[in-house]
């Protein structure tokens, strides 16, 4: 518990600000984080730090694409290309998706006889 002054504000952009200035000498660990903040009508402020986002690690990569498995055990294929390369999109998408599919077939020893027919 620490006593201090809290200043609430609102920027011209509509974003809210909150500053807390301690009135005592306190030794605390410095930190930064993303928080869920709730302000109530009676002036109480509640903050809870959000857990860090766990990103999927790509298992296979190509120039503009990757394949990863999410925390929910679903497979994710990601492909990204600049807007000015629209003419090259079909060729690059097919080539890179095929390359990643071949890597999966070899890595996981998948039976793909039905695909090749």
C-alpha cells in the first residue's frame, strides 16, 4: 500500500491518461506492461496486467509464407505479399504453398497417394 496523488486526463485524441505520484519514499521494482484498466463511477481504478502473448513458432518458412501450429493444435498457413506485387501473387502462392506441403510430407511421412491422383 502506497499513498500518493493520481491524475486522470484525456488527450485530444480521446485516449485517457493516468499518472500516479507517490508521496512516500518507496523502493520498488520498475516494470512496464500491458494492462486492462477499469475506472468506476465512484473514482476507483482497477488494473490487471494482461499475460504476454505467446506467438506461434513457424515450423516451415518460405520467402513470403510460413506454417505453424497454434496453442489450440490448429495448423496456420500465413502468406503475405505487397499490394504492388498482385500480378505475382498466384505464382508465388502456389510455389510456396507447394514447397511447404512437400516439407510437411517429408517431415511427417504423410501418405499422399490420394492427392497425387
